[in-house]
């Protein structure tokens, strides 16, 4: 199966794998957060609030001055007496402790549980028995911000634990005390997420690595696919470029073997000239490929020296004069720059100007007009090479400087080459510290703008 067919399959498989991994990661993180919430909830409820409530209940007997138990003689009947009941009554829990004591005990318990930075408020509510057996008064101890934090149920978590009554309340249920310890933990979800943060960051980090690997893989596959297409186009172009001169040389050689041609010096010279011209043409194509290879390896050494650009442009245009006249074309030179002296390699600079003019001729229509203008700025020389040819699409403009890329020419089949010309031009321009850009409108023409720093 070729790369073209297997590529979509690879994309789909990798995409599904990536989506699956991200989905599993998200669910795993959410599950871990819920488990962490349950664990922290249990930890606070039993190790902190429950333990403090238990100790508060156990400490009440000691704070009240010992056991208070009424012992009756055998056969005696208990008759409620307000004074005796009040003496026997165990002090309510709110009478046994202060706000600061409860706060201190809770803070100590939180510290022992490894929750030193946790913020909380609390309330201790007691339904204390009064001297009247049928009446129980509600008493409460609470921290300063309890009521405000108690109402914020979105951010905060409440823990409500009963405080056990003392063991010496066996005489009568009126001596018992129903008490609740309510602790409000501030920003409970934030606390859980804070503890989970290292794990969440790690999961996100490794997920991003997977996404990056996916991106690199897809980019590599796309590049390989593109290179495969370029290779095929290059081989086709090279075959075509070499096949024509080889066929011409073969015909010329066959003609030279003819006795009539051998005896006719004029005809022999004609066919010999054809062989020489086609051989020169093939050498030029080979030189172009070798030159591109050298630029790829950055082995090409530029001989930079002061160069007058206007002279190079005029010489390049003279070389195309006959070709323009043969195609009913014309050229305009508006060399307006007052200073045209730059530092460049004369051979390569001539080649890049020639390539751009040749490009305009190749992709021309009838009545071709090539206009070359120059103007100067404070530090640069700007060269514009315009034509009224077939123009380029936006896609072609984006890819025009890619090696081996050739624009689609529609019904034009006379355009030859390997797609190396503009790639070479861009490389040479940048090697000489210059800039190049292209503006084109399909069907109307193309403009190449080059900018080079002036020689100081």
C-alpha cells in the first residue's frame, strides 16, 4: 500500500488514539478529584472534627468537678426537686469551654492531620437541660465569621458531629446534653485541587507531549508525502528535459551517417551544430541540478564585492532582446535609483535577475511587457520586476519559492524546467542579505520585489 493510500488511515488511527487518551486522562483526573474529596472529607470528619468532639465530651466531667450521682435508699421513690436537680445537673458543654479553647483544639487537630494551612470556622450548639424538666434552652458558642461562612455552601464544606454526653448522666435523662460541633472548612474544592495540582499538572504535561508527538508525526508524514510528490514531479520533468535533446541528438547522428549529408559540408555543419547546442542544453540542466545540490549543502561560496546593479540589469535584458522580439514582447527599464551600488556576487546576481526575467517570458501571454524599475531608500536598493503574464493563484504564491515546485500552467505546455529557478533566486537573495516577495493576480501578471542593503 502506497503512502498516498495509507496516509488517511494513519491520520484516523492516530486521531482516535489521541482522542481516547485525552478522554481517559480527563475521566481519570475527575475520578481522582472525587476520590480525593471523599478521602479528605473522611479525614477531616474522623481525624479532626470527630476526635475534637470526642475529647470535648470526655473533658466535661473533669471541668465540672467530678461525678455527680444521686444514690437512693432501697425502696425510696425519686420525686423531682428543682434544687436537687440543679445540683445534680452536669454543666452544659457551652458552659464548659470557651471559643478560644475550641479554636485551639481544632487548630491543633488540623495540624496533627497535616492540614496546617486550612482555614475554618466553627459553632458548638448545646440543647442544655434547665431546672424545668419540660424545658431545654439552646446555647451556642461560635467563631467570629461562622454565620457568614456557614451560608456560603458553594465554596465551603460543613462537618456536623455530635458531642458525646458524659458517662455520669445515668440518674435521669434530664441530666443529658444534646450537643453538636459544626465546623465549616473554607474553600474545600480549592483545598482538594491544591493537593491534586502536582498530579493534574503532570497529566496535562504528558498529554501535551502526546499531542506534540502527534503533531510532529503528522507533519513528518505530510512532509514525506510532499517530498514523494516532488520526487515524482522532478523525475518526470528531468525525463522530459533530457529525452527531447537526446532524441534530437540521436536523429542528428543518424543524419550524419547518411552519405549525402557526409558529402555536403553545409548539412554536416548544420547537424553538428544541433548536436553541440543540445549537448550545451543538457549540460546547463545538469549544472542547474548540481548548483541546487551545492546550495542545499551550503557549499556554495559567494564572492561578494561592490556591484552596480543597473549595469547587471541592462546586460541581462540585452540577452533576452531577441527572444522578446520573437514573441512580440517588449521591455521597459526605469532605473531611477541614484545609488545602485551593493555588495553581491556578480555571477549569482546576474543569474537571479536572469531567472526572474526568464520566468516572466516562460509564463507570458501575447504582447508581453516586462517592466524593471529601481528606487532607493535611506539604506536599501529596491528592484521591481513586473510582467503582464498569466499571473499566479494564492496557493502558487505561497509555494513558489519551494524547491521543485512548478506552477500549474493550464493549457500552456511549453514551460520547461525542474522548478529550481525561484528556489535558487530566494536562496541567493537571502545569502546576499536581501529580501524578496511576490505579488500576483491571476490572469493579470506578477511583480517580484527585491531589496538589498546599499554598500556603506
